[in-house]
């Protein structure tokens, strides 16, 4: 489903962020990318929704080469990939309802569908009562769960989570991981980047270890080892 | 999904953003109010300058005095020849009788002069043509034409004198003042206009800078460029619309207060009368400038953060 074919990314400083990476991810997999800060995890994830383009090599989503998609195709791809970040990236001037509705609106859903889907997905992340709150009125854990709700509301094929527990305490981190596992159980491919050992160990699925821009281990059912 | 649904959503988010980002909106509206006030000031002062210059220009003319022997036919053919000149705006014929009547009216308190006039018996005054040029700088060429006519003889031989050369210094000076005033007016308008537009543009750019992360999120969830840009442009349009209306509301009492003073200062130009008479044009220009500036500034500012 996702295939990195000999991918290298060199930023303007001349140092390769990722180097000669070949990686295949099958539909429905839960893959954790681990490594120290600067190992190239985020660059690898960003190439999947074309926020970063490879210097060499090709990234495939299905049979399509991501870096050769037209603007319109790229927007369609992004609607099919949910994204969750360490800093939540909710829109501060919109309510919880509006934040999630926005993802549905750009996907062309009707008002009726939006009114039905938003409460449903909020129930899934356990925040059905926060519909009309603003992000600033929520705790970090709650904000991250809203970000996950926004990422999955369009039922994407892939969910990308870049350090989703980085700003959370262990209890909230555990809750977020449980939600990600539940989403994966429902059939969504989850691509998680983290350097949190407890998170990786609790997931207990495939672990890809990166170091200095290269993949150094790829364990089918691994643990965090560095 | 229909375009109309998208337009409604964009308009709603623009309005919501305008209301919820109250402080940012207030700052943008205040700066744009100042900008549009400058636009209004430039329009009104431009009109005042034009009116004053026009009034001064109307006081200038070249008069051709004919000898008392000149026949009406000679004068009429001269009038036709002058009217054919492209520089000439209007030619007024003052007959000998009218000239006498004007002279008597002007000296009606001066018994000695009137007595002297009566003693002369007939009408000593010749007919004249008052020539008004389209621009003050054109008087010289008209006068040169008349001089050439006078020298060439024929009907023009009945010209007694052309008063341009007596007034030449005053006309030249006035021409210079008018040209300089126009140039200074344009320069001041350009400098003030460009400065305030840049300040307003930068204020909106700063307002959008605070929302750059928001724009980044919209990009990542797959929103099209116009869907991201739309609400910011609607908010920009609202800044312009509200500012324009504030300026027009403030101008009413301000021009009412300045009206009598402006009439005394400029002669016949009353700033309040101008405001009322030119209100439709002022309304259109100020509100359209506000809306255009707000929408364009937002469009350009958001473009910086849009990347596919």
C-alpha cells in the first residue's frame, strides 16, 4: 500500500535527513517508527502527504507516485490520510464541532452528514460532551483526542501519528495509544512515529528503527530497542 | 457538492473569524479607517483645489478691443475666426452699447467721470471680445494669433488693442501656481495614498501571520486553496466595509462643522455641500477601496502560507 523506494531527502544544510530508505507497509498494518530526535522519522512521514518531497527515490501510495500527483490529486490524497501531531494543531478559533466538521466539509460532505458524523466520532474518542468547547478550554489529552477524531472522521485508509503522545502524561498517552489500536482494529493502517518506549512496547506490533536517516531494524512484532 | 454550499460555508467562516478574532479585527478596522480617511481627504482636498483653481482660471481672459469704427460684420468674422481655434473655450461679444452700460454702472457714483462722458456726446467706447481659453497656458498662443491677425491687416485692422500683454506676468504666474499646485497635489496624494495602503496591507498581513498554523492545518486536511483563502478574504472584505462605513459616518458631522470655514477659505467651495453632492461617488470609492484593499491584502497574505 505504501512503498518507499530508495528514498533520500537532503535539506538545504546538505545533511541527509533520510538516506536510501526502502520500506513497504501493507494495508491494515500498525507500524511504529522509532528513533532518537533527528533520526528522520518526521521527514519519512511528511513525504507521505507531500509536505516534504524526496531528493531521490519515489514514494508510492498504492500505485501512485506521490511526488508526481497534480494539485487536485494531492488534495484528494490528503483527505484520504488522517494526520495527528505532537502539538495537536487544532484551529483555535473554531469549536470542537467546527474543527472536525472542517475535515468533512473539505471532503464535500453535506450538512446533514456532518451533523451525524461529528457526534459519532466524538463518542469514539470519548468526548461527546465537548462538542461546543474551544480547544483552549480542553486539556492536552482531550485536544489530542479531538485531533484524532478529526483525522479519522473521513475514514481514511491511513492514519499518520507523529509523536502523538509527546505532550501528554502517561495516562493520557495510554488512552491515545488505545484509541490508535482501536482505529487499526477497524482496518485503518496506522503509521506512528515516536521515541516513547512505553508506547511502542504497549502496541506490540511492527517496529521500524531509524538512526541517522537510515532504517537499522525492522521487526515484525518488536519492542523499542536502541 | 454545489458551489453555492461552498460559498455559504466560506462566508460563514469569514464572518465567524471576524467576530471571534475581535481584537485582530478591531486593529485592522482602525488602521483601514485611517487609510480610507486619507483616501477621503485626498478626494475632498483634490476637489477643493480643483474648484479654487477653476475659479481663478475663470477670472483670467484675453480681451480684444476694437476701434469705434469697427463694423459689427468685422467683429463677427473675427469672433468666428477666434472660435475656430482649438485652444478657445468661449468667446463673448460685448457690443459698444453694452460696454457703455457697464462703464456707466461701474462709475455710477462718480459724477465727474459721467459728466465728462456726457460732454463727449457720442459713445467713445469700442466693442470687445472676451476670450476664455481651455487652459491658462494657452492664452499666449491665442494672443500671438491675434497679434499676427492685427499685423496682417484686413478685418483685423480694426483691432485697437489686445490686453493679454498687459496681463502677461499675472497670467504666467497664475499658470505656474496652478501647474505647481497640481503637481504637489498629485505627489502628496501618491505618497500619502501609498503609505497608508502599505500600512493597511501590513496590518492584515500580521493578522494572517497569526493564523499561519491554522492555514497549515487546512492544507494538511486537504482543503483547496480557495477554501482556505476564502474566509480570510471575507474577513478582509468586512474590515474594508466596516471601515468605509465608519469613515462615511464620521465625514458627515466633520464636513458639516468645516463647511462654513471652508467656504470662507476657498471662496466658493463648501466642503459639506461637496460631501452631500458627491456622496454617491464618495460612498462607492471609499467602500470599494476598503473592500478591494481588504480582499487583495488577504489574498496576497494567505498565498504566502499556501503550499500544496
